[in-house]
C-alpha cells in the first residue's frame, strides 16, 4: 500500500500536467516553440524543451512566479498622442511587469535563450536563425518591436471610461474573462477598469488567430471589443466591398476595417499607429483598394478613387504633402502661418465619412465630410470679420471645414475685400456676398437669370426658398472624367477653381471659356447675349448701348470680365458685390443706386464720354 502523501503528490502532479498539456499542445506548432523542433526560422540549436524559454517550476525569476526568461531592464519610450494628452487621459510612464515578460524577447535587448533555470542552473540556450547563430531577436523579423514603443498600440495604459471623447466601449472588458476574449489586468479602481497589456490581445500559447490574437479581428471584431468609433458602422470603410486582403483574413475593405489603415505594431504613422505616414496611409502604396496613383481606371466596388495623382499632378492643390504639422485636434496656432497644412484628416473623418457629395443648392456638409471638424463664426450684428469662432464637431455646414484655415480663426490669411479672410466676406451682415453662410441679399432676381439645371431656376431667388452655394461649387478638380475624383484636392486652374475665371479687366478669345466658372450658375444667354433676366439696363445718361441689357453691353460688346466689376466672395462696403478699384485691380471708383437705377463711376468710362454713367432697371429691385 502506497503512503497517502505519495498518492496525494501523484494526484497533484497529474492535475498540474492536465493544466499544462493543453498550453504546450497549442504552442508546439507555433513560432513561440523555440525548441530545436520548432517550426519557425528562429529556434534553439539543440534544446528540446518547449516551455523552458518562458516558464520553470523552480528557481524562477523572484519578481514573477514560474517565470524563467531574463527580463529586460531597457528604458522604453512609451506611446503618447496629442489627442489623448489634450483630453487629460493618463499616459503610462513605463512598461508594467506583465508586458515586460513579452518585451524581454521582443524589444531585442535580452538574449532569446537567457533563462534562470535549465535542469537546475541558469543558462543561455544557444539559438539560431535558419542555421546561423543569433543572440537577440533579429531586427528584421515581424516580432521585433525595439525599445521605442511610440509606434505601437499603448501597453500598460489604463482603460478609463471616465474621460470624454475617447470612444471606449462601456462596460469595459473583464479582468478574468473566458478563454478567447480580450482581458484587462489589475490595478483597477474608479473609472479605470484595468490596464491593457500585451496579453490583453495576444495569447502566446496558440496562434488559432493570426499574430497570436485572442480572437478574430475580421470586421475589426477584436479592435471593437474596446474601441467604439462614432458612426463607424455606416461609414464607407465599414461597408465597402472593394477587395482588400490582410493577414487577419477577409477579402474586402469592410472586413479589414481598422487594419486597412492602422498597424498595431511598428506602424510608420506616429502617433496614431497608422500603416503609413499621414496621407500615405490613404494612398496605401501600390494598392488599388485605396486612394493611390496605382489606380488608373476607377471601377465602382472594385477600386478606390485615385486622389494621389490629383494632389501630386495638379498645379494648384491643398498642401497635403507637408509632414509633421498636423495635430489632432488642430488649433489656430497649428493651422496658422508657418504651420499651414491640409492633411486628409483635416477635412475628412475616416471613421464616419460616407459615399456622396453635398446637394447643389444646399450649404450642408455632404456625406464625404460627415464627422469632420470645423469652426462656426460668431458674427454678431456687424459686417466684416467675426469677433470669435466656436469649434464644432461634427460640422453641419461645409464652410465650417473651410473656415478653419481661410479666416481670422487662424493667422496668415490675406486681408482686404478680395483677401483670404472668407469669414469676413461671407458674413451675412455684409451688404452683399455669395450665399455661403446665409440667404443672399440680392433678392427678386428672375429665375431665367440662372443657368439651366441649377436649383435657382425653379425656386427663384426670393430670400425664403433661396438656395445656398458652397465653397466646392466653385473650387475643385478641373477635370471631370469617370476616373477623376471630385473635391477641392487639386486643379490646374488658378485658385483651385473647377473652371476658368478671368481675373483681368478684359477677356480675350472666348467669354464662354474664360468666364466658364461664372456661367456655371449665371445664364450665359442672359449675361452675354442679352436675354431677359438681368435687372441691369444701359442707355441712360450717356452710358451707351441704346437701351440694351447692361451685362451684354459690358461682357459681350466691350469684353469686360465679371471680376472687373464684381467681387467673388463678398463685400463689406457695397451691394451687388460691386468691386471698387484697389491694389488688385478693378475699374469702379464710385457707385450709387436708387429706386429706378443708379450711377457708376469707373476709369473705363473715360473713353465713352465721361467717368460717371447712369443706368436703369429692367424690372424693380
């Protein structure tokens, strides 16, 4: 009869073996099997033990029970982002003990074979890579992280649902979940549910899922255990059927989800763990699934839109190619003179953007700008520059995106009535402006004055149903073929315009071509050929033209450009966008109006019998 103590010891041994065997069985066929029988390139020269590289039942690291591998003493540079810092989210100063266990191999500072106990004594197990002796993890293997963790998903960071705008899932993942689930680790307390460590997402004992993940990341299943991005479900990146493959499985952009843009380890886009730096993430190299120059023919549902060629191939473009200037969230200082930039994210929210543009006649932001950040001017009751701005997230109106840069919200804009402070020019308190922010003031214009197919022909311009215009009605790509992206990315026309716009006193060869931008909305037959629709009537007080339509007389007969008489965005001094002569050009020096007409004093009138001419109205104001 065996002694009772021996039977108990045997029972305990069998129980422990039952707990260990499944882990060992799972790890044997993975790269974490560093024994000589392991399947990877990196493995021991002769050591046959599988678990010994990490675990030992005796003489273990005194800081961690049963841990066998020598620990790293390296000083790691931790992940940090301006967004988290600005929100007051606590960032860890160093790596916790639990994640140091993994980094002992993966930061490349400790020999892979350096262990506390091999058959009763400390040793450094000989390790080789494809037959060549090595000591630490090679720099060119996928698992090498180094000591700079700024381009890795943060570890040892608290999961704090008490900080606003971080978009974390509530309730948080548990501290002790079932196998195959994301887990947090102590300490916890208050709104901090625990800390995120390497083994929150990775299970080192099994590679059932790629990269030793604890669960599938198809459709961002693992990422979305913690991250709840507002409106992501309906976004283009969550629904796109465009082909896209990753190591995590799946065949579409939607199934790739987060990892189509983000790289949780060793990403080139710091500090947002992006696959590549800034706009290069959106281009994505030679991929035809995103927005790079490799896309020569656009196919709906098959390829993305080639935005890269528009930015790099057009003479005028937003400064997307700047590097290191973008900040999340940008401030007046980071958008101002010396820091000018326009990264993709400055206008688009990749987690919320949807297919579709704004509706012509509406100044509401289109689906492509869904979830974008902007500023709203606080105009008060005075014309000109607003006294202040209110940051808005998300934007409601398209102009709120543009005014982040093109206004006195920041610095470096050009002053004056034809300058770059567009918040001053579009102010609804001004005497006149294109109706970007508010309803226009040049009311009662006949519908025939507007180009066929525009919203103004049916609604009229009456101040109640009057449609608005947006910046991108005029500014955008000058080519409109089936492969060309829409939007103000780049143009070969000055001022990033969609069509030609004569900014000189006279047009030269073809009014329809050189004034094409204006004739996009304003009826060519009215303003060039004199068809009914415009109020402006010549023929009084020696203005000439024998009672003909005033615009026809100027534009067709005398080849005067629209811009010679009218401002583009708005005026803080005159009605009807009348543009006075200034350093940028123009001919008009004085203008009056009354119930039946008015007068205009201009340098160009000198050759027609005098500087001041009167005009009449074809129909009442």
